[in-house]
C-alpha cells in the first residue's frame, strides 16, 4: 500500500515503510537475528533451573533445589556488580559393569541462573548455604540513604 496516496508522506511513515521493506527482504536469510549457540545453551540451562526469590526487610533470598550436589559442584558469583550468577554441573554416576539404565528421568548436565540485582543490593554481602538439597543465597540490602540536611549559611552584615 502506498502511503503517499493518503497524504501520509512524513519522515516517520517513510522510515516505517523502509523498515517493513527490510523485513520482507530478510525472510530468506536464515542467519538474520539467529541466536548464537552460547545463547541457546545458556537459555536451556536457565530454563532447567527454577528458582524462588523472596524480598525480606533487609535482604533478598534466592532458593534453588540442588538435590545430590556437593558444594564443590555449585558456583555462586556476582558479575558486573549487579548480576548474581548461580551455576554448576550435575554429573551422572558411573555405571557398574553389567548394569544398564531402564529409565533415566533425573536431569544431568550444566545448570545456570542469572538474576539482575536491584540497586539497593549489597553485592559485598552475599552468603550461600546448601542444606537438605536446597541452595539458599542471601544478598543483603544496602541501608537506605540518609536524607541530606539543609546547610545553613550565616549571612554577614557588610
């Protein structure tokens, strides 16, 4: 449809029409906006790692089920001063000679979850405890900023 017929020839409509034409050209190009392998891998790892997040009065709590994992299998990091990264790997136990799996339902492989922390999170005060197969990560909150008191300036008589 030609928008010029309707009297809509503003720069905005010109740009929109140009963008629509570009999207039609890119349909045949399979690499257009294709996600990278690392993005797909990370997305699958994050989807496989459900978590509960609670906000308390003085902290944020993250709880993730980690049955059968040791503390050496779990890594808790803070990236870019505001991203909490919980990752690790669950490995399958070695098979005994002559035994084979009839059914394998438990998830194995790498897991990961990223959380963008709010501005009032104190990334210097992060603790992690794994008890009874549940990883609990606590990030303390920064104290609220003190309101600035007005500065009184003495007026001198000249």
